[in-house]
C-alpha cells in the first residue's frame, strides 16, 4: 500500500472513538517473561476517553505489566478485504487498585456487557472486582484502518472460513 492509500484508509479521531465505542472485544498484548507476546481477549470500558480493563491481580497480563508496562490493544472487524477495519493502540499499561477507580471501571464494564447498573446488581459488580485490579492504557501511538474507504467492490466471505 502506498503512502496515499495509507492516508486514505486511516480513521479520523472521531472515527476511532466511534469504532472503540462500538467494539465488543479487545485483544490485549503484553510482554511475557521470555519476551514473547502474551495475548488475551478482554472486555473493557471507556472512561474519560481512556480504555480500562479489570483483571485478577495475579493474572499473567498484570504480572507482565508490573515488570514491563508496554502493551498493545487491538480491535478489529471485517470478513472480507473490502470491509476490514481496525484500531491498534500502543502504549503503557498502568495498574491501579484504588477502590473508587476500580468501582467506576467495574460499573462501566457491567453496563457495557450486561446492562444498566442498579443497586440490585451491586453484589455482582463487587464479586467481579474481588481480588482484582484495573488497568488503564496510556496511548502513545494509534494506528487505524478502514478499507471501506477504498471504494472496492463488495465481496462475499468465501474460502474454508466463509459461510457453509
């Protein structure tokens, strides 16, 4: 892809924000103990424009971040080349255990994936946060692509992974 095509498919900041808002699952990458990328699928919330995750305090991704705070988060969609879209965010993971912050993240994740927060669901959010920490991504670099901007003909998903 030439520089002009890269410029053509890059999302605007508003498009990136909308894409992140509409995305359901993120792939989170940290640096494992041997230097190998450690990848996990994660649910997340957006608070004050930042991406937040919750995790067990002793989970490998948290252990990795405490040793080396570099992380990348990827969200993508599309089944054919003409529909590929995605955002890759590179930066630093900040592990937090402040109770008020954890509560805000927990409620944000609850609402994003389960439904509105009400006093009746408080025990479920409390259980979700038990022995947990939250992680905020401090973004240093954003990469994005939206192949729909190329104006290619619509293609159907095919091949061994297409509809059967």
